[in-house]
């Protein structure tokens, strides 16, 4: 019997026994078919190859690399995280690189305690807030510096995934992109197969890939996780606004403008957090999700408010972040039209689709070895509690 057939047969058996929470509303743990897995592997290799080319361009043809990375790839990322976070999580080149060891059976597969996961989520937010202002200081104008930053993060990712089970330490832990994934990915357009994990080891408390309506506030009630969630939900919109009011500094000049580069985004974040706290207090628990959605919408709408016009030269600092300067050939009303479209779209995306309840990807089934043999249920519904709070290494199955 083919592996995937066996896997899906196991799933059907579990559903019949009422041990799997599969339903028509929630995605269930059916292993992707062999063809689907091959397609995802091909996509991972393709995107990984694009990542390697970008890295080479940043190092050896910095002018092209900077445009391709900062003005080509990165402006697409927030929209992709909002529309299809599961697709991004499946093909992210840094994640694919880091998880090679786990796929090859070389990871030590340690299980992280809930407290450490909470701390790692705060580390991810701190890294994000530290790295993004560095773009104005040096990264936006220096290809090798950007390549070095990516290489350092990739090394951290490889070491994390080499020690800890699946995505627990990096992709769902300290990765600085992960807080943004959780902020923007609350109402995805699609739920896809999980092309990395399998079988699911329940390595993360509230697995972001498999939980429906994931937000930064969905984390554990640990103080560090709650702080990380509030900083992102309440503060990121103001942080983005402040960031767009800092120019790019070139030639090392940025190091003498650190107070501006960090001060404006952080001041915007503080103001946004204050407003969020006030509205959250006034709205009460019943409106918490609505307020959080409004702030997520504000953050991504603010990003595209400035970023799309800047790509064609209409940014707050002409020339900064421009793919091509078309100010002389495009109509002056274009930035206003672009802002109206993107702001309306993201307001609708986050606030007008209240019935959308999806996870980023389908949780893979747990290990077949667990089926009925060790008193552990075959659980495959989305958003379930972790199987165990154990800090022992996960058992090996391959
Ligand atoms: S799907 Fe399972 S193995 Fe993968 S990150 Fe989530 S909990 Fe861990």
C-alpha cells in the first residue's frame, strides 16, 4: 500500500472512531498526496534558488540585488502573508534551509517548554524592531550588509532547527518575520497542505500553522508572549508609520542618525499602543478581536499607503525605495488612487470578512505509531491543545 494511501486510511479510521476532530468547517489532518508533496518540494527548491540568486546579487551586484530584494521581493511579502501565509510558510527559503536537517533526520528534535516558547516569541518581536530600522541606517543602501544580515539569521535558523523539533524554535519562535505573519495572517484566503511537518509532533503550544484565526494574541498566557502579542497588535501600525518618515542614509551616515532611525518608529509604536490600549479598554473583551483586526488592517494599509507610490518615485523621500522613478510620466493623482484602493481593500480584508475562519495550513496527522498503542489519541483538528507539556526530546519515528 502506498504511504499516502495508508496515511489517509489511518485518518479515515480515526474519523470513524470519533477520535479525530475533522469536520467540514475545520481542516483535518490528511497527508498530502505524493503529487502534491512533489509539487511543494519543487516550489521550495524554486524559491530557495531565487533566494540564493538574490543573495549572490546582493553580494556581487549590489545595485541590482538591493532593488530585487528590498524593492521587488519585500513589498510583495505583507500581501502574501495576509492572503496566503501557509504558502509562504511552505516555501520560505530560510525555513526550507533550516528544516533540511529535520527532513534528513539530523535534527536533535528537542522539545521546547511552553515558557521558552513564550520567551522566543518576544525575541522574534525584539529582532523585528531592531532589524527594520537598520534598513534606513545601512541595509537599504548596502547589498553586502543585507546579505550578511540574512546569513546571520539563516545561521540562527539552521542552529535552532538543528536542535529543536520542527518549527518550534525558529519558524514559530524567534524568526523576526513570524510576528508579522501572525499579525497579517488572521484571515487567509486559502488553507494549504503543510509541506514541512509530517508527522505532526505537537511541538508548538498553539501551533500557528494549524490554528484557525491565528493572531499574535492567540499565544499562551505567559507574560512574555502576551507582551509580544500586544506590542505587535497595538504597536506595529504606529511603528510602520514612523518608519516611513525616516530617510535612507548612505555611505555610513546612518550610524550617526540612530536616534532618528529608531526614535521615530518607536515613538509611533508608543502612540499606537496607547490608542490600542484605550480602545481595547473601552471595547472590552467582546470587541477585542475587532479592535485587533482594525490595528492589523491599519498596519498593512499604512505600509502600502507609502510603499506602492514609493516604488515609482512618489515616496516621502523621492528616490528612496524606488524601483523606477516615473514621476514625470505618471499622473499626479496616481498615489491617491493607489492609497484609496489598498486602504479600502485591507479594511475589507480584515474587518469586512467576519465569517472567515481558517488556518494557514492543515495540521498533518500525528505519528501512526501513536494510533491506539500508547494511550495517545490521534488528534488532527486545528487549534487543539498541545499533546504534552513535556520537555523531553520528541521520540524518533524515522
Ligand atoms: S504542525 Fe505540528 S509539527 Fe508542525 S509546527 Fe505545528 S505543532 Fe509542530
